């Protein structure tokens, strides 16, 4: 759209104002002749040295990356839509951030040189919006970077940002979104601060007014007036100090309410409840039976996660649960650990319903190795002994670490077992954390071992070491493993394939491959590197 003749000076002014305040110069090859009667100012030269060329119809370079007509229409559209044109004013504030910024078009590439990478022109929403039409016309491709005259060269792809601007007309206001969301708390804190600062002066003004009135009536002497004035000012200052702590006091009251709510809640499964039947883990055989188990989370009762699941795990068996994400594998592990109770059905351990057993003694008979082991700030020895009920000797600790392939790592650090792991075991890698968790499971010496994606987040080398440690840990133990990598469970005695909470196939690896069903399809997908979700 070409602006009316009366508005063309405004369009030119906007372009010149934009370039003058951002020090942004661009040279773009013209695709057509300069119309006769139009004056084009060379924006690649300083403002003071610019001259208006004579009229010409010969092809030449047009020194503007922002066509007057397109920018004019862009500003009018923004003004009509949501008043976003006011954001263009922030262009004038970019002068300090762009002491050297230049935009050159080479073929299909737009190079942006800027002294500040963080506030590069292509990253600022106002500049993106201003360059929108030109970028649609000329294109912008990412390229390499280099240093020119001490400034960093930055080439950015802006098309994605422009697409977002088209999807969200109010994108220019994104920088104020955080303030808008928290405006209530900002006003509240400001009001308390203003009150605390002004209360002293308000009391002083009131004291002078009322004291002056009493003095004029000869009801108070000057000495009495100043005594009362000092008392009022001291009290006002104290009140001001108290009010300055009001935001903190408000937060403390909110935290206290949350704590009271937490203390008043009663868990469905109480770990400290001793009314259940004690369970002797040493006498346990490790036989597990899921009998018509169904489960739905309380927050989504309409969605059945586990649906009429039946399975018997014999003592010493290795059972693998496989299936797509969300089919209920980890939920079954949680039910077996009694993190939740089934909506219907029973889970039996040695023919005893686990819901009737003492929670603490029952859980002492189970070891769990998850995808992300739980480690705490403390020594390696302290983390190894977490959850152990019986006394553990130094030799047992060493043997467990040797079986878990973590002993060499422990001996390689300066303080050995006394080495502090840091918060969440930050001193160890992912594979080392897993092997430490396996050693801890071995020290618990339980008949049941649960593995929930124990090797999912590891590289190939770490996975091989952890898998070897898991194979040793599962010897003579009832083991239930959840796995996405089917190569790690092909040796399992029983493989259960789940779909939408139901068991659709069961058998060992060879039997399931011969069926050419769901499991065989999953194996084929993983062999082709496609995986399954």
C-alpha cells in the first residue's frame, strides 16, 4: 500500500528516526528503478553527511531495508489492532546497546553486527517487528560468526520470531507479561512500603497541628508539647519499622497456614501406623500375586490406569513389564511398594494381602532401583547404609560395591567411603549413581528387587556395566523390572506386555517372538532404531 501524499513525510520521518537512533544501516539491491520524482536518502552514511540525490530513473542501490510504504502500513495496522505501535518508542532507548550495528544483505543472507550479543538487533522484539516486512521480502538465513573491528558478528534466523509475532498480535508486549501477572503483589508491597515511610511524617504533622492548637489555648506548655511530640515520633517510627516487615509477616502467615493444613492431613497409607500385621522378611519366599488389580488416580477417577491385572510371580523369577509410555508399568511398581492401594483387587505377598501388613516392615522386604536414584548430601558410606535395618559390616559393604561395579570408583576418590557426594550425589555421574543404588539394594538383602527403568537414561557403556550389576543383584531374588529397552530384558523368565493397563501378551522372549504380536512389533521397531512411545 502506498501512503497518501500528505502522509509520506510521516513515513519517511519514521524510517529516518528509526535508523538515526539505532545506528542501523542497510544496503539492499534494488529490484526496480527509482520512480521519478521520489527522493531517496542514503542511510548508510551519517545523518549530517546525507544528501538528497537528483531525480533519476537509472537502476541503482536503494539504501533502505524498510520500504516507506510497507513500514507506514505496518505502523497503521499495529495502531488499529492493539496500539502496539507505542512499542516503537523503545527503539530510541537502544542507542547505548547498539554503538555499532549494521545489517547487510548478501544473496539470501542478512548479517547483523552488534556490539552486544545479548541484545542483538535480530533478538529485540521491536526491531524484529520493524524488520518484519523487509525480512519477508529479502529472507534471513543463519550463518557463521566472526569478529569485525573488535565487535562480535552475529547472524540470526528471525523467521521463527516473526512467525510468532503473526500468531500472537500482542507478542510485542511479552516483556511486560511477568509484571502484569504479579502486579497485585507489586502494588501490595509498594503500599506497605509507602505506609511505613509516611506514617512518621503523618504523625509529626498531626502532632504539630494538635500541639499548636493546645499551645494557642495555653493548655500545654512548650516543654509538655515537645515531650508529647518526642513520644509520638518514637512510636510512629516503631510502627513504621513494624509495617516494613508486613510483607514478610504476610508470607510467614501463609506458610504457617500451609503447614497447619499439612499437619492436619492424614495419609491414606500411614508409614508410622503400627496397627498392621508385622512381616518377617527373612521368612519370606518372595512369591507375589496380582489378583484382579485395577487402579485409578484420585485426581482422575474416570481414567483407569491398571485394568483387571492378573499375574503370579514365583520365587526367584525375573519378570519384565514392557509397553508404551502410560500403559501402567510404573504404576504397578508403585502399587507393589504400597505408595498407593488398588482401587479394586488384591496384591498378595506369600499369600498375605499387603494392605493388612505393617507398612514399615513390609517395605523393608523390598528394594527399589529407580531411573533417578535418591542420593543425599553425605558420605558414600552413609548413602549406602540408607534403609538398612540390620547391622552391616565393612566387608559386606565392600562386597556389595564389588558386585555393583562401583568399588573401583570409590577407591579412586581421595577419602574412599568417607567422600562427601554433595547435594543429590552431584559428585557422581548417572551410571555411578545407578551402581551405588544397586549396591545399596544389595546391602538391604531383600527377597524382592524392583527395577523401574534403571538403565533408561544411561549411555551404552554405562548401561552395560549397570546391566551386569543388575544381573548379579537379581540372582536368587524375585525381580520385577520395567524396561523400554527390550534388549535388557530378553533373558527374563516372563515378559508381560501391557496396553492401556491390560496385559495383552505374556511369555518369554522366544515365545512372544513366535507369536508375531505386539511384542514382536516392538522389538522390530527398536531394531530399526524407531523406538516406541
